[in-house]
């Protein structure tokens, strides 16, 4: 009996990159849901500091992402991916060693610098030799694997918190292990177009529309529009802090984050399929509606059952933001521009999250506190943005 033929887009490289991301996200998501609590309750950092740490970490990542196309002139993409995952492992080690919050900031910045170096290069390798009509599902499959790691991570964190009697620092140490394994797994990735070969070709050729890195005006507008929306998307660490301040225990916060990641992982591939079949701007607008419902809901309710439902809805935005945004610009860019376009989108969006983390952290105590005011502001912004994106001509 013949084996069912594997879809042409389901390549071995896609499997390799997906495993790398799964391991790294398992490590990151063991750490991420407990870090705001670690900063606030163990190290005594206020909400503004938590927001600033995540904001500066996103800013560092954004600068590196924007520079990644330039770095690729001299450093092959696979080497950039290896260095990026290695930096993330080092950052997690620094956080595990931290005794004061500035050291946690250093660790987060190193971690995010690693992500900045690797992300655009990895995503460019991911879509090489993939037909544009399949890129939504390729990115959706990868993000599903990545977010599966984000499901495994909180489960491990819950189990370890129970085993270590709530000792957060012990969990931070264990998170270093899958981060190191992820770095080693990069060796299985194959890149058919390293930077050195492409640079040699361009040095011998005239710069033409077929090889220029300059993006089309319409593509630039889409990138700036998506980056502008990020100004309302403050780091998820503040959402977790909101739940903690509402009275949720550490294990309950981790459990809520686990539910979010299950929803996120489940919706990645469906959103990728929709992005291949429908107008990406409409699919992304649906994601922004999910964002608005979740943020406004968090700002208005403290009911736990309703909050869990809102967490699931928020997973819809995360899937649309990640999968639809990346596949949308990937389809509009030339094959030789994939690293450039991903670097531009992810870098500028990261700067938006940087400013969102700063303003939301500073406004956290306004009104009734617990982040109610920034949650409502961001939610209304998201609702308006969804309407604009649905109707605008791109």
C-alpha cells in the first residue's frame, strides 16, 4: 500500500525549523508567565518597571531585526539563526542568576537581541522555494509548532512549581535546558542561499528591479500600517500582571497563560489557510476585533470565567497578528526580499510594542488601577483600527 503523498509545502526544512522553535518557545514560556510575578513579588519591581523591561527588551529586539538584513550581507542566514537562539539561551541563564530587577532587564534584553538576530533570517529560510499560494499555511504550520512549545512550557512550569513548592527560581533554571537544546537543533536546518553566495552574485551583477532590496511603495504602506497598530499592543507580561493583581495565584496565572497558548496554537493554521484564500486585510481585521473584545473585556470585568473566555478570544488576535501579518508581506515581496521585508515588519512592530509597554506601564495605576485605563484605551484603538483596515484600499 502506497504512503499518502506529502503536501509539497510540507518540507523537511519546515519540520526542522518547527522543532527548533518548539523547543525554544517551551523554554521561553516556562519563564514568561512567572516573570512578572517574580519581578513584582520577589524582586520588588513596580508595574511601571515590568512594562519598561518588556518595552526595552522589545526595543532591543526591534533594532536588531531592522539591522538583520544589513548583517546578512556578511553573515549567512543559518549562522544568524544559530547565534540568535544561542543568545536567547544565554539571556535565560542571566535571568535565572538575577538577584535584582536590573539583571532581569539585562537577561531579557540579551534574550530579545537573540530573537532579533534570528527571526527574520529564520522566516526567510522558512519560505524559500515555497509557492506564494502556500505561504500562509507554511507560516501557520510553523507558528502552530512554535505555539505548541508555548503550551508545553506553562505545563512544565505548573508541574515544576508544584514539585519545587512554588519556588520560581528553580523553574527559571530548568528553562535553560530546552533553550540550549533548541540552539543545537539549528544544525539540522538547511539554507540554500547563504549570504556570502548571494552577495557575490550581486557584486557581479547590475542592480535591477529583480535583485534590488528596495520595497514597493504599497508594501511599505502595509508595513507601516501594521506597525502603527502595534502602538496599542502592550506586552503580554502586563496582561499577566493584571490577572495577578486581580488576585489570581501564580499557578492560576500560569494556567491562564496555558489556555491562551492552546487557543493561539489551535488558531494559527486556520488563520494561515484563511490568509491564503481571502483578503489578508480582512482576516487581520478580524484579529483586531478579537484584540478589542479581549482588552475591553479585561478592563471591565474581574469575573474569572469571563476572563478565561477573553483569553481564548485574545488567542485569535495573536494568531492573526503573527501568521497573517507575516504571510501577507511575504506574498507581496520578491523572493530575494524575504529577509528584508520580515526584518522591516517585525522590527517596526517591535518598536510599536516598546512604546506601548512604556505608556501602558506609566498609566497602569490610573483610575481604578490594575491597568484598567490602558486596557480600555488599547481596546477602543483596536476596534477603530479594525474598521479602518476593513474598509481601506491597499
